[in-house]
């Protein structure tokens, strides 16, 4: 059985973890930006890591500001903290469903997160950044196509 770890806002991580369980994953959900050693996950044991936003997505306002450096740093910092748990061929899915994310910001997050993961677990792990945080889309894409995200648009 594959192991999945989901982090982010409590009101969304539970739905994603349950959807992953329905797809056959042993799923763990940790609230907040910094998962600890809870649940007994061993280094190299996580096949799928999904990082959800810390706040639920809301409809974009007309005057939505671009994502700030703090948001990018949070995303990369959390990946760095989780990366020792990742399997060498893990999938890392970063969900950027909040307002303010644009193509350039997603690309920066992707490149830096990919470098962090490669340094920790090697080049076999895959990092994708998606803008669709629907639980069923995340779960289905992880189970049916491990190296590509079918139901979510990712940054090329």
C-alpha cells in the first residue's frame, strides 16, 4: 500500500486524505505548515505528498495582489521539512489554489521545490504545482498516473 501525507488547512486536508484513502492510499493528514514526527512515518516512507494551502481557497477579488515572498518561502520550507520522509520515487504535489498565484509564481515555487526534493531524495521524485485543490482530482491523479497529474493543470 502506498503512503500519502497531506498538509495544510484542517478543513481541507481531511477531505483530501479521505479521497486518497478511497483510492487505496494509507493517508496521513497533518494540519499546519510543519508536520512533526507524529504517526510514526519513517524516513523514505511517503510515496505521495500533497501540500494544500494553509487557508481555504476563496473566490478571487478584483484587486487580488500577487503572491508574496512569504507564501513562496512557506511552501518551500514545508517541502524541505517533509522531504526526509519522501520515498526516492515520491510524487510531491503543491496546490496553489489561493488567489494571487500567477504562472511566474507557480514556476518559481516549482523550480525551488524541485531542487530541495532532488537534494534530499535524488532525481527520482517528481514535483508538480497545480491550481486545482479538489480532493477527488488530487486523489485520482495520484492513483492512476503517478508521474503526471491528469486532472489538474500543472506548470510546464
